[in-house]
C-alpha cells in the first residue's frame, strides 16, 4: 500500500507539470499584449518537456513490479497506464498549436517539418537533463548556472548524446503518429477563436449568417488545416 500511495503523490505532481504547457499556450492565445505573449510563450517552451517526460517514469514500474503480489501488479499497471495516457496526451495537445502557428506564417512544408523535428530533439535533450542531471523546468529561471553546467555535461558525453537522440526519435515518432489527436481537440477551440475574431473585426459580414450555421459548416471540414469557404458567407476562414 505504501508503494501505491507514494506513486499517487509524485504522479499527481508530474501530471500537474504536464498540464501547465496547455494552460500557458491557452493564455498565449487568449491574452493581449506582446509582453504577456512572450512570457507565456517562454513558459510554454520551458515546461513542454514535462508532458512527454512521463515516459521516463516507466523505470519505476520495473523496479516496483517485483515488490508486489499479483493483485498489486494489476493495480500498478493501471496506475502507470493512467500516468502515461494523460501525460502523453498532454504532449499532443500542448505541442500541436505550435504547428498551427508555424503554418500561419506560410513557411514551406519542408521548413515546417524541420522545425517540428528539431524541437522534438530539443525536448529529447530536456528529457535527459531532467532524468540524468535532475534539472527542473523552474531551474531555467531560478538556477541558470546549474542548467548551463548540466547542459555542458551532457554535450561532452557521447553516451548521453545517444540517449538524447533516442528520446528525440521517440518524441518525433509519437507526435507524428498521433498528431491527429491534437488536431481533433484543437479544431473546435481554433474555430471559436476565429468566430470571436470575426465578431470583433467583421461584424457586418458576420451578420449575413447565423453563428450556429457557421460552426456547423466549418465542423464539416474536419481537416488538419482550416481553409474552408463558407458558401453562404462572404468571408473565408484562413489558417
């Protein structure tokens, strides 16, 4: 029982950290002012690795597996399955908006994918910082010297660089295999933001059709990028 209570405490904290990047990106898109947007964009970037970092916690399962009976093994499996599902889902939800932002700037497809792949390898590097050097996200602000020294330590070790590549490959494979999950959740929120924008800036065009009618028509275009023409309106929802 002590194992399960111990797991509950640190799992709850790790999931709290995994949820923060979603909050930060939502604040980034919601709040006005470049200064606030820069702050929350930086916080999003710093805390983003905490989402997929839960994957590295599976080594605790291996260590604890031999310490419990058959019923305990079943309960452990449920505990860790819940941790992994929630944490990795947070990674998809927190990472996908970046792809939408990149697409907004109309970069070439190869450039967009290069940025996403490189960022996933940076996340892999952050995972090694956290797991091996025990660097926390808040250390970037509270103890930058420790972060710099830990970074140098990893860069000077071929073994650690190999681990960075391994985690980076995992982050890339997981994201590009399951990114549609992030799309399905991001689409309704993105739609509401666009409707709010048009309501503020183009009221004379919004009046030509009902808001519910717009939502129904756009939801029919459940594609990765929103660029549908609305037949009964005089505006286009542009990504």
